[in-house]
C-alpha cells in the first residue's frame, strides 16, 4: 500500500534532487530539435520580398551576404516555435474564409505557392494566397491575401492604426507582391493569437511605393555585390531600431559610417 507520508523524492512531478524543472528539460530537447531542423535547411540565396520593407538597408545587406549575427542573437527554439505556430493559425484562417464562401487559392495547380521572382531570381516572394471570388463584401476580385498572427498588443495596435502605420514592413511586403503579380489590391488579415479575433483591411496598390521598394532592393543587391555597406539608419547605437538588431555589435564596430 502507498504510504502518503513517505518522502518519495518527487515534488509535484519533479525529483527533489533535480536542479532543472521537468518542463525545462523537455523543452530543451524540443528546441534543440527545431534548431537542428533549421540549421539543416538550405539558406536563402535571394532577397525575400517580405524583408524589403525593413527600415535599415544596411541590415538587408548583412542578411543577403549571410553575415553572422551577433553572439546570442540567433533565433532560439522558442522563436522557431512561434514561427511554426503562425503557420497553424494561417491554416485555420484559410479554412474559416473558405467555409465562409471565399475562393481562396493558396497553391498553383501544379503545386507550390504563388509568387514571383525578378533580377535573375535574386529577388523573390511567395504569397499566402489570392482570393479570386467570394461573398459580396464590396471588394472587386481578385486580391492578394496576406495573413499574420499577432499577440494581443500588436493586434490591437494594428486594428487601431491600420497596417501601413502599425506594420510598415508588412505593408511594404504586400506592395511588392501586388506590383510584381499584377494585382490592384490586397486583403490583409490579422489574427489575435490570444482571442482569435480577426482584423481585415483592404489595402490598394500604391504604385509609387512599390517602385521605391523595388529600387531599394536593387540598391541592396548592388551594395552586396560591390562589398559596400549602405549608411546606417541612425547616428548612434542606442537608437531603438539598432538596439533590437541582431547585427548591432557587428555594425557599430565597422569603421564605415
């Protein structure tokens, strides 16, 4: 018979002699597996359209030339889990829209994502989908469809300010996609990961903005080819964009301004 007063050496699922909680030990194995999967993938050999809206062009040069990030700034396993969970939320949004009667296409007939490439394949983009028809919601089809899963504070800011003001990188991403895929508008869908609220925004093509972004991408490629560094976005390292940049230490140790 089990003696409930007996000290078994376990405390709520944890042995009293173990310095590391059970959850942390399990998560360490999960995260190591995800990092190993990431490291086994072939690195991008192109500038992704989703990155062109990054405000610091020098960072884009670092990314394109595969400059190592600062020590400790690599994507950890938890971040990789967040990325993967985003795909699950996207799949849910796709199912909900289709169930509501929207003809949302996410793959070409022969398989693979819709997308584009230019500059000899050195600039590419892969879109979440294209809606070619649906209920009467006063939108003319087809439109690009872009989905993001956001934490509550970020979702609330986007719903309040709109995607252009709140998420300029996402706005730029859609402009590039629309320009190269010949679409006049996009439907941006943001899912609140905490409440599953959905925010939808109609985003028309801004041809001038798309051209400026395309010119920026070419500028980044030319700088990378020439071994040049484009100007920093700020004059001091404690600028908020620099503080969160994974290349900050490397960047500010460079002699070039």
